[in-house]
C-alpha cells in the first residue's frame, strides 16, 4: 500500500468543501454521476476509434446502490477506468491555475460558491461534504491490474492493488452520521431526476424492498432485490422541441454547465437536408470564470450520431462566442474524426457559420427586453466587440448589438440605431469621443461646441474600443467620426478663425510654443472650445498615429517614441485674451495651461512639485 499526500491546493479545496460549502451538499451526486458519464463517453469513443479496443465488450451504464444500515452509498460505471498514475493525477492533484481561480472567485455566498465546484473541475472532492471516507475501486479498460484509492479527506490518500472483475470505476462513500438522507431511494431518485435525467446513459438504482405475504401464522416478509432505471437516458438535444418543457431545458443546462442559475436563453435547432445535424446552445446569465483567459475551456461538446467526440475544440464556434454552452451533434462526420481533420472540416465550417448566425439572432431578440439585454451586455458586450474585430461575415449584425454611453444618455447605453434615430436634421455623421475614463470623457472640453449645438456624442470608453473601433468606419452607411477630426469640425461647422484673430495671437502662440517646445508639437488657436481656455489634441496628420494608439491599447508601447500632443488655446477665453498684453509669468502660465489640459484628459503631470509651486505663486500674486 502506497501513501500519498494531497497537493496543497487540494487540501484547500477539501477544507472548503467540508466546512464552507455545506448548504448545497446534494450536488456531490450530480458531480459523481457526471464524472461517470464522462468515463463512459471516453470509452465509447475509444471502442470506435482505437484498434486495441474495437473488439471490447462494452455496455455503458451507471449503477447506484445504498446500504442504509451501514450508511454507505456506491456509484459505479462501466467506463474507461483508471490505472495507478491516473488515480494520482486525477484524485490527488488539481491544475494550480484552476484552483487559484476557484479560490479567488469565492464570494462568501455559499449557494453561489457551491455552483463553482463543477466549473473548476473539482467535483469529485464535493463527495467529502457528505462522506468521512471514500474508496474508489477502478480498472482501466484494456489493462489487467485494478487499484483501490482510499482517503478520509484529511490530507493523505492511499493506493493499493486489488481485484475487480470488469473495467470501470466504483466509488463507495462512507457517509457521515447525519447524512442518512442519501441512503433513501426517494431522495436519490429526486436528485438524479433533477440534475441527470438526460445524461445519455441509463442510471440504475439498486435497492431492496420488503413485502409482507400471507395472514396470521402464515404471514411472512419477503425481501426483493430491485433494479430500476431512474433517468430518461435520452439525449435531450435529440428530443423534439414540442416534447420538451422549459424546466427540462433549464435542468439540462445546469448539468451541462455546472451553473446554478437558469440560462438567459437557448437555441434548439434540427437541420435536415444535404447536411443533418442538431444543435442546442445556451446563453448564460453570468460570465464563465475563464472568459478572458487565454486557456479558456470550450463550452460546446461535439457528438457524432450521439457519440461524444470532444469538449476541447475551440474551433466549434468563433472565439468571441466562448461564453456559449451547448451541444453540436452531426450525422455526417466520421466517428473516428481527428482534431486535425476537425479544424479543416467543411461540414463543421458550415455548421459553425450557421450556428453563429442563429446565436446572434437570439442575442438580437433579447433586445426586446431592455432589462434582459442590459444584463447580457454587461456580461458579454466586450466579447461582441471582439467579434466586430474578427468576424467580418457578421460585422454588421454585431455592430447592431453594441451599446455605448453618450453625452445625452444619462448613463443608459444606446445602440448605433438609436443614435441615428436621434440625429439632428442635417447631421452627416455619428460622432464619438474615445478615451479610457468615462467620467473624463463626459466632462471633456472637446464636447463644448457639440453641446452648444445640441449634437449627441458617443463615448468609446472601454479598453477594447481603442483596438476595435478604429476598424469601424460607418454604420448603416453613416460615417463614424471622432470629434477631434478635421472632418467632424468641418461638418459641425465650428467657426473659422479669421486672419485678424490669427495675427492678434501670433505673438502669444510663439511665446507659449517656445516655452513648451519640449512638451508639445505645436501651439495653435482652437475653434472647438467654449468655456475652457485650452485643450490637448493628438496629431491627426501623423500617418502612424492610429497604429501607435492601437499598439498602446494592446500594451505594446514599451519601445514606441512618445508622441507630443498639440496644445490648443481658446481665443475667446479671458485668460488667453489677457496673455496678449502679459509681460510677466509667461513660463508659469504656459505650464499651468498645459498641466490643466493634461488633468482634464486624465493625464499625469510629470513634476507635481513644480505644478504646486506655480499655483502657490499665482495665488500669492493675486492676494
């Protein structure tokens, strides 16, 4: 018998299971049945694709039995089974990144926290919520040796050789004294029907029933062994929509996704003709934990003629729809299809394209309910923006789904379509202002002339907007223009600065420009300002400006030269007008104008001590 110590992270999980997530303890049975189903899936696939196992005798099923006197519960399967190395890797360790994510996601809400168990691949350990000892007896298909894994969940586990007649795994739980409810036929049936009714393998419950026969002295008790199938064992996605209840869809989603919340929506499609396939996709209410991780796990399972093929192929849907959970079941793919073939397969490409359009149509229909769509967009709006960047085929549809805050929306996000409906009569373009801080954008001096003319401006304040939106030049044949662009200024009709004004301020611009020559590219007069004395602008004539901005957004700005901004002065502002005849403090005033412009756009002041000293100096002179 070999003793092993659990990985540190496993001990953390076990402690959590036993002491913190006790309020939803029935999920342990869902997890163990789900693991058994996975083991059956794997062996079924290998008997069709692996030459060594093609002649293997295999009847896929899951058996559950209990002993109320000994207070034990046993779940067994005829699946792939495990050898010694598998036991150590699967029941002794957990991927560290997954565990750390699991622990970081805990909210203190026990119901929510327990819903994370399956998502993070730690489902087996949930059995320690109800058991003080577990023995796993297992034999890998195609191998001779069988092994027993034994642990009380206190930090160590043992593995020893044993005998087992057939392949598969048997998990025997020695239940805690106060967990007798799980040795009840009715309670087990209730949990299986709730979570596992549509697992595509039969689940049998074995139990004894005592009957009384005869009367008087001839009266006797007869104990009968019962063996009943307690789930439908039908692939739910194969059942006609008219024969399914809403509650069945919801429960299947929960067993598929390990999410305790109901799905936001689902799309069930059966296609017949030159291609035959069935799809069932779910849109969750909440983001999967790994939504923005590079190593995210695909939420879609691929089946061929009801035979599970893979749940680890990220090519089944576009990456920006990685939040979708569901099933694709094809009649036309070969059962022994390899991953390499999958990635280049025309049948799957057709299914992927059609499925994407179906999912986007369902998302579009969510817009009928403002509250529902707002919830969806808060969770997955950024993913849709990724799609605008990467999915040219569906770009227009995706643009219709985007939402932005605007200068007139009072924090309620609006669509491009709504913006167009509210455009002024002679307005030629959709105007926007892009930046990293929404509050700064709302108060930007660049908005002044637009507010004066009652023209709405969209705010592109999401980090990803800086990467995606430069690729969007129009919506529904209407151009998108930054309010900092020359085209926007010409269209909005800001007053041209006449030659007389230019001459009047020529000396001011030269003086300020000379002082700030190391800080700004140019100092010029502005026709876009109303109430503020100055603002900073990017050089729109720089051919590399857009590319450098995009690289900066992507975090690739380490070796990029710093682009100097343009300082614009408002010739109608009192401060700027007084600079014409000013004889003193030109340097202090020049830097204060630059620094206030930086602050208004959320920039940092290089020398905060000099800034404060200048402020104090001007206050002193004023007093």
